């Protein structure tokens, strides 16, 4: 078949063309995508409109969202690549959504880069106030995004800035907010120098006054704000001189030269290492960077269950499916655990399920991501999140599914499963029960071993129920008659 040319200048145009091509059964190799009219091949042809044997295109919402985000990634072959992903999905190759797949890995990397660019625009767009002029926006900002994320970012600022009018200009386009409606338009500026801001001098004076040379960390400053943003930040023009001053002696006194020159001011020598600020720890699991596992994981996977569950089950770490879904115990091991819970008489919706390590640690094996046991340093790095869950949920009984969970709960790197199976231990006022992880059952070499390991899990869950009921009865008995307790 001759090459089919399709024009796509936006995601909506690409989606309409892709639907037509999928319905006509045109493979990716036979499609040439162009971003501007007139770029087509003189020998290209239209597809046979009578060929409609392909099934109706139906996509899961997560795939649509991935494609829509990846469409903002600014590379020449993006439309061809997205059509290849779409074609593979329609052919039944659903692993194209997995980061373990080559195309899936590229798709997720594109989406991640686009989201990062959106975050950078949220953080580094600087609005400058313009002189009042009827019909003109009150605030104007200039930004040079790597990817085409201006519409999404404009919606973000429209929600945050209320009825105040503003405009964000980029080299390719601009977005104007008039207080009620967003308007898209062509590029209207050449750079940040085109913006006249009378208040910028006041801002720079304030910035200089809060600058502490004794606490400056140039490497950290540049790692937090990539160099490509500095040229368009108002303070970008004065930071190099302030860093130079800090390196040339102001760091020793902890104050700028202008402060030391004031009448009556005293120079107070301090040690630079003692002037370093206390760095804030991560305030949410998604922000956690205490170990390296977040770099290869799709997302952190928190626990799930009732706010005050009396029994908590703690596994090792998320698996491949848990990593993609963002929920614990939803893969094959989760299905086996649910079967064991039913056999033990334990209702899943009354139990809090979580893992000792919150990011999926894996190694590539062909197109698959295979589980890799977390190292002790990674267990320790994640222990704070498990402690926070235990403190919040306040379970009476904790079932450690596997040795990783046991080591984390007991905070003992030498803790062993075998001596504790069937023998609950008290730790921090709670009963801790050791049982095999469901994945251990799935990996057992023969049927006899699988039955034995599965029986240990069921017995551990039943034991947890008995201990929870005994604890509940003792609490009720101890609080139902205060007068007898005093006697």
C-alpha cells in the first residue's frame, strides 16, 4: 500500500486521524505524519475507504490520558510514535502500557517529562505587573517551555488567580486570561525584556535584603533551579554577584557588606557550617527521596484500609501490578492473600493492608520487570512511613508477611521468620505474628511446599483474629465496670 499522509497539529487532530486509520486497518509503517500543511509526499495516497473490517476503537481511560499527555512532548516523531502505541493496543498487545515494554517505557518517560515541565512552569513563571492600560492584561509573564504545556499551565493559573487578568507568552504561543475566559493566541513577545515592570526594583531590593551569604549553597541553588530558568527570573541578574560576594568574604560574617557598613552595626563572625538551614523532610509519600527506589518506580504505593483497623497486614513491597495501579496487593499475590483471608474468616474491608517498602524494586528480564528484594538500607529508609501508618491506624495485631516486613516492624535486621511462625511476640504494645508472604507460596517448587506455606498463612490470619478478639474482649471487660476495677 502507498504511504498515507496525515496532518496533526494538535492532539484532537491526531486522535481524529488515528481513529480513521485504525478503522481502515492502516499499519504505522504506512502512515507519514506531518505537523504543517504542505509537507506531504506527492506520491502519497489516501487509504481505501471501503476497508472497514477493523473493530471499533475502544480505549481505557488511563491509556487515553497517557497519550494526551505524551502528545505535548516536543519531538518530531511524536504523532507517529503515539499511533504505533495505539496500533499495538488495538492489536491486543496491551503490555504497551507497561514501563517494562520498550514503547511503554518511552511513553511513560514522555509523560513524566511533560508533567515535570508543567511543574517547572508552575514554579518558575514570574508575573510582572504592567502599567494600567484599558483592555491590556494587568500581569504578564514570559516563559520558554521545552514541551507544549502552555494550555494546561494556563488552566492552573486561571484557577489560582481569580478575576485578575494576565497573559503568559512563549516563543510559540500565548494564553490570555481576561478574568473569566482563557484565550489562545500566537506569539506576541520576543522575550522577558519586552515587559516593563515598575515594581521589579522593589522586589530585587527585598531579595538582596533576605540573602544570607553564610547560608548560601551554590550547588544546591543550581540543582533546585535548572540553569535554563535563571535568565528569565527577575533575580537571575543579581544572583551571580551575590554568590561572588559570599565567596569573597561575606560568608565569614553571615551578613552582606552593606549591613556591615551601617553606623553602629557590628560584624559577627560565624562558622559557615553552623549557619546551614535545617532541610525539611518530605511531607508526603510521593515526595519521598530517602533512597534510590523512587527513580525506577512508577509511583509510591501507600497502605489502604479503615482509618482505625484492629488488624494490619504488612507485606514486603509493591509488585509490578501494584506499582502501576498505586494500590497494595492487587496482583497474583494479592489474589492468593484474599483467598487465604476468606478461608480464615477475615473480611478484607476490615483489614489495613500495606507494605514495609513503598516503591517497587525490580530488575529487567526481557520485557518483564522482576521483583528484587529490598536492601536493609532501603527498608530502614522507608520505615518512617510504616511507623506513621501504624501510629495513625493503631492496630492491635500486626501480621508480618515475610522477613522484610518482620525486620521492618521489629526494627531488627537479624530477625528470622522460622522461630516466630506460630509464636506471636509483643512489640511496642502490639502482637506481631509472622507468616509467609503469598508470593512465597507462588514461588514454591512443588505442590507439597505450596500447600504447607499456604497453611502457615491461613493459620497466621486465624491467630490474628483470635488475638484481636481476645484483646477486644479484655478491653470491654476492663472498662464496662469501673467500680469493680477500683476494688
